[in-house]
C-alpha cells in the first residue's frame, strides 16, 4: 500500500510544471566577517566535513575530521574528530575529542599519498552534532561503516568526550542528528539493506534509512526502524525537529542503486515526536538525478527542501507552509547553478532559518555574473516569495566544499566550510574556515534548559 501511495503522489507531481520565478531581487548585502582559518594545514593536511552548532549559553561549537600521524616503532595514522569552541568571542585551541588509531597505508609523510592513506574514506570520522536543552552536546560519528554516539556538557566537551566511551548505534553512514524542544534526540542514517525470505538476488548497492530515538538524553535508544520502505539506494538522510515537536525527514532515493538511475527526494513527517510516521511523499522532478537533498526548518510549520540536478546543475526547491502536509511544485533557484564537479561528492548546500522567517542558503556553485566557471561559496535568502541575489563568501580559486550554516538566537549567521589547496609541492592541503554575519531579525530565545538525566 505504501508503494502504491508513493507512486500515485509521484504521478501527480509529474503533471505539475516547474514553477517559473521572477529574477532574484537585489536585497541588502550582509556584513560578513573576514573568513577565519580554524584548522592548521601544518598540523595535518586533512581537515574535512565540518559541522557546527550554538548552545543555550551562547557558545559556538565546531567539529571536523582530521588525520594525525604518529611516528614510533611503526608509523601509524590516527583518525580524529577535532573540536574548537568560541566563548564570548574568543576561540579555544584545537583539540581532538575522538581518536581512532589504524595502521597507515602508503607513505604517510606526504599528502600526495592521500588516496591510499590520509584521505581513505573508509576511516574518515564524519561527525554531526546538535545542542539540546539538557545543556549537552550530542554527537554522532560514522567511521569504517559504524555509527557511534557520544555526548558531553556544553562547558566541558573535550575532557568528557574523551572520557566517556561512545555508544554503538549500528552499521551505516550518512548520519544526521536533531533535538526536539523537549530534549528528545532523533538520529537517521543510511545502512545496508537486509531482506529476509526474499527470492530476489541481493542488491549490493541497496540501503535503508534507519531511525532511532532517545527520550532520556542518549542513555537508551529505540530499536532501529526502517523508514525508507522503498527498495533501492536510500541515501543521505536529513532529519530535523521543529518548534512544535514534529520531526521531519528527507533523503535521496535511487531505484536499484545503479549509476544513471533516476534519483529523487523523499519526505516523511512524524506529528508525535517520532513515534508514528506518515506515508512517504516523493518530491522533485521526474527522469532526473537529484542529489544534495537539504532540509530547512523554520517556525510555525515553515519547511524548505533544496536539491541539485546532476544533469543540469540547476538548484531546485520546494516549500511547505503547513509543516509538511503539502508542498509547492518544484521551482528553480535563479542565477546560481551547482554542477557536480563544483565539489565532487562533498556536500554543496546548507539551510537555516532566521527569526523573521527567512531561509538562508549556502551553496557551492557558479553564478553567471562572475564571468568565470570557478565554483565559489554563495549566500542567498528566501523570504517565502522570492530569492535574493547571490552574494559571494569566497573568491576565485578557493575551491570551497561542505558548507554548514546555523542561526544563533534568530539574528546571527554562523558558517563553516572547507577548502582544498593543491598549489606548491606539498600536495593537497585542506583547511576549515569560519565567518559570521548579523541578521535584521527578532531575537529567538533557545529552549529552556533542564537537568540532564545522565549523571556523571
């Protein structure tokens, strides 16, 4: 029945043309601070997959993946999750909060061997984090096909993250984590599909989107639940919770998982905090390969789904003003394109809502007015009717990737991204960057904090 409903909804969507939009209006430019280097390429040439969040006391927390080398009797590589925090405008030093040692592969003294060693995707510690009302940071990581969860108080992240052993959440990748206003934690990740009792041959590329929930601050978790329902490759889940306690999930679905198969976003919602989920809703346009699915959640039921066409590089969007019950037809984000080669397989889009209801988007891509085809990092806003003109956060040659954006108290933007420098004789060297800008929007107080159920 679920398959039939999805098919019917998809057919209805196919009958709807992409909504034409008026050209982007200029709008005011934002006073972005000069980009600040957060990582040090001299310490490690690997600095990728950044993420950030703000807590209820005004701290800004940033994590990213790195690889450190240890030279003893045998050269070894250490996969690390690095961390910095900004308190009252002052940044801490860079510290690891998760370390995973492995034998090195290839020549670890040179970044030129990164494909074999330093940038081995199998071992990359990809982390995602969220701040919750229990005055703690909650983080999920995936490395070597395993999902792990760890937590720490806002004011003692480094010590407690290293002291407390991580919790295994199962095998998988592409993790996403969110917190509801009541402190409930929601985790979604893609994991290898398992089908019992089926006579069909196994699908090697097939993956399910699995969901787990914790209502006691990460002490215990529900059993993993398959929310994707459709067979095939279900990838890159994005999960979030709104101010009403509803949970929203968006992911990429690709037929049998074969190259060239049509790929489109699928959306699901839970109106009761993740206990029951409504039927899947297909988004996007037919007969295209849509990826980079990104979900933005505002206040009072405002949602925005963004995705990019691997065929044309166009950036498309759909909006909902009723908490995901209904969605607008697909529309084109004007002026900017995000071809796949803009950032290879890395994330190229990020969304966050401010206190006035505007959605802010960061996109790695190309704008025709720049006069060149070098991808840059662009900032645009959606006011519910129109998109602003794009403004550049980076110049030519920066090769930005993996942007992440958050809004603090409704009126301040914080952004991080990575760049890769291939100049010189040192090989590829990655760097994490940060910038910030004020927003003319109402102040939005964070949810009130409460005593954590986990006692250290």
